């Protein structure tokens, strides 16, 4: 049986183990400080395809294939794959996975999708429903700009609060048995909306959701940031990271010692001119499936709270003047 702590957190009695993980990226990711942690990097944005959307599907194909290869598994060995992306109808994922023949649940949690897929996959495994599950997501700078803001050829200026959508994908394979990092708790986020309407300020829109989920997790488990080697959110960037730090400071909780954000790690923000940092589903996914899990395996961290965040907007809602709802899902990783 699982142990529920409050409304949002579940302690997994049979934690899923991460059997393998893979990260792929593009040119900007290859020029960043985490380049050595990627399994595959392309030198352009097309990945051998004719369109950017097909390129995003190619990234997911490659990430899944690499993860399966590293675990010595075939697509037939997976009971389910849980995946999604930022595009309408999740076409990056559905077209990328259509030839694998794996039972598929498509997810949309925006940039929180990696956390959502890991949480749901862990619950399937801990509940005895599945033995092996894939969790995956991706984003692409050019596809996201075309959908949410302005097409890249338009050449519009980016505001100081803007973040650079990662051209990257991350995939991991969870198993009921095996050796490796385990997912021991999951905390499901709630939708939080503080009235931010600026689509170029995702950090401010998503930070309250990160605070809400992390605070719920700490309260339910009786822990604080000091009980983790690393607490890391997804894609808040420099501004959102500071907002979360400030919100916890008001509660008397010091987040300054071991709190990081994937959006601040993927790129060299100054040298690569990334303004407020990185964003996109592929940011948190590739930082996790490349850098974090490899460093955990090598003993740098033993207990990590991974909490990617997502902005649940669409172009239609933005055009209609709606504010930006956000969500954050958290999982505890223990080596």
C-alpha cells in the first residue's frame, strides 16, 4: 500500500528505480556548461528533418532509443510510456512515438511534464500495475516561439525577463526492480494563478506554483530544504528562482544553501545571452536525465527534490487577456 501524507503527497512503499536515462540537445545546449552530460547533440535545429516540429519528434525518438539501449531493453519491454511536449495536441510526442508500438499516455503539464510523467509512472509501478515505464518530454526553441510568441524569422526583440526555450529532450526508464536512483515520494501540484499576464515573464508566473508545491511537500513530509542535498525547480530562471527564495524567506525558511533551478544551469546565461535563463519541457528533462542523475550515480548527491514547473497557457488564452495559471509537480530522488 502507498502512504498518503495530506492531500498531495504519497510515500511510495515500492519505489520505482531509474534503470536508465538519456538526454539529447541542439547547438545551444552543446555550447553550454552541461554539454558533456548529453548523450547526443546536434549542430543545428533541424536534426536531419525538414521542419522544426519534425525535428522535435526526432529528438524524442533519439532520447527513447538511447534510454532503451542503455537499459538493454526493447520497446516491447515497456508496459507504458508517459510523455508530452509543448505543441498543440502534443504532436512532437505522438508523431515521435507512433512507430514504437508502446502503450501510450499523452500528458500535458507544460514545462512540468517531466515531473508529471515520473510521478504517474512511479505510481503505476508502486501500485503493481506496471513493471517498466518510460517517462519523456521535449521542447524546441523554434517550435515554441512559433506557437507561443513570434515566428523566429520575424526577429522580434526579447525582453530582459524572457527565457530561452531549450531544444532538448530527456527520457528515463523506470522499473519495479533493479539498481539505481529511486523515486520515493511524489507530490502532485495544484493550479496556482497570481494574475501574471506577461508571456515573456514565465518565471514570475510559475514561481508561486513552485512555492506552493514545495511548501506542501515540506509540510506533509515534515522536512525542509536542509533535509535534501539539493532542491531543484524546473525552468524558473533567475527571476523565478529569486521569487521562490523570497517567498520562503517570508516563512522563515532559508533556501539559499542548496536550492537551484534547471533554467539557471543549462546555459551560460551571460556568455550565451540567455537573459533570464532557460525554459521549456526539455530544459528540466535534459538537466535531470543528463546532469543530475549522472552526478547522483557518482555520489555527488544522495537525496534530491526535483520539482519542475509549467505555465498552463495557450496563445488563445493570451490573446483573450487571460492570466497565466501554473503548476509544479515534485518527486524525491534517492540514490
